[in-house]
C-alpha cells in the first residue's frame, strides 16, 4: 500500500482552522480526506459544525470524507484508520490532523518518525499554521505555544488581514519571517485557499523538497542581515504598548531562526558527532532545522532535517558541474545559542 500523506493543521483558537477545514472538506477536489481532531480530552467544540451527532468515533461524511474525533492517543487513531483502509473498510486518500489551539505541533510531528508502524503507513507531508492577523501580535507576545506553531510551520496562512491596517499586516509578516524564514506566507480570506497550497507541499520529504525548490534558502540571504540587529531594546513584555508601527519596532521573540553557510566541505564523522551532541542538549528547544550539505567523500548533496531530538539525513541529487558547492542550514528554535552552533559547525569543516 502506498504511504498515506498526512498534514498537520495548527493555529491559535479563532485563527480559522475550522473554516479552512470545512472548505477543504466541502470543495470538489475528488479526494477523500480523513480528519483527525486531536483534542486531547477537551470538549470538542467543532464537532457539531463538522459532523452530525453520532456515538461512533469515526463518522463518514456525505462527500466521502471521514471525521474521527480522538480523546486518546494519536497513534491509536492513525493505526486504526490505516488498518481499516488496508481491510477495505474505509476509503480515504489522505489524513488531516487538526490540533487544539494550544498544541505544540512537535510531538504530533514526531509521532510519524518515532513509531515504526505509523512510519510504514504514513508520510508526513507538512505542518500548516494559521495566524490571525488581528490577534497574532498579542498572542505571539504572550504565548510561547503560538510562537512554536510559527516556528514549526512549512506554510503560514494569515487570516483576518481585512480586519487590520495594511501596515500592521506588513509588520506581522516581517515578524513571522524573522521567526521562520523557510515557511512561505499567504493571506487567506475565510479559509479560501487553493487546494494546491494545502496538500503535497512535501515539507518533510527530504529529497522532494529539493526537486521542487533547488534554491532552498536563497531568499533568506536578503533577510539574513536583519538577524544581527539589537532586538527588543524598547520592548516591554509580555505585551507591547506600541503595536503596529511598521518595521521600526523589533520584537525579541524567543523563537528565532538563523542561517549557516560555508563553501568548505564538512567532515561527515565530525559533523555527525557535533549534531548528535547539540540535539542531545538543545533538542527540546530546536523546533525545525534543515539543510543542504556539501560533504567530503560524496559527489551528491546531503539533505538533512530534524524536529526536536529527531534528525535524519539522505543523499540528494548530484552537484551540478558548474554549481558552487555550498552548505546551507537553517535552524529555528527557542533561544538557541547561535555562537555555540556556528563555532561547532566551523570545527566540523574539512
């Protein structure tokens, strides 16, 4: 059986997850989607919107989509769906997991890598994060969960931008780019998103990302220079008295990103040891990290990425004959020690 693609949908309460989900479920795209509402035992307020009253855990919807509300382990729900699909009891093409507003997407993403049975049935496609333009500045100031959701995203959708001034939206876009430069941002109106921007983004698929996007991290070079500003001198946490003054006000968000580059090749053994040690110490604070590496001893690119303590690498396409061999890595995390990481990586170079 081919791997079932899975998408994680995250975002704070009121950001429009359910609106987006309803749109995805009702659109005539010919795909059968299983939705898992990962509510962790809370009262599920969205249930009456999405499905009719039912005592069953899994509900088949009129257009062939399925809705599954889980109160227990996500693993069990995924295993149950995969088993029913294998036996021909349920027919669906992909899974969307809607997390609670306060959820950290990290453990949800890790489920797809840590559990062999899940890894054999599913392919984690991407993490989508909805950001509510009206309330995000406050939520990002006050709630680390909101900042984490931005840090984890493969794609960011900004909702409710019609409710705020354009310069406020621009300031938000700039701030989000600072926290996570690798996630494209898109404004959405009432969940109106083309299906191609939601599915098959391959944010977690090591090789495919490069086939689609050979210039992975190119555009960050423009943003790289922002990263050394003195942030937040005038910040007054947890909330700011002077919100929305364009780009002049820098936020000292604890979720930050930085990009590392080098034209020298890495020594594979040294790099593996160093990254292993770093992940051991800082893993819980490392949200997403990803890179294209120039390694000694191979003519092919090495692609690596990780979530928290989980790290994987894979051989990518060969370097082009005229292509400059450069390693590029992006780290997104909570108060990561940039200097320690940079010095350590420098010492892994040949």
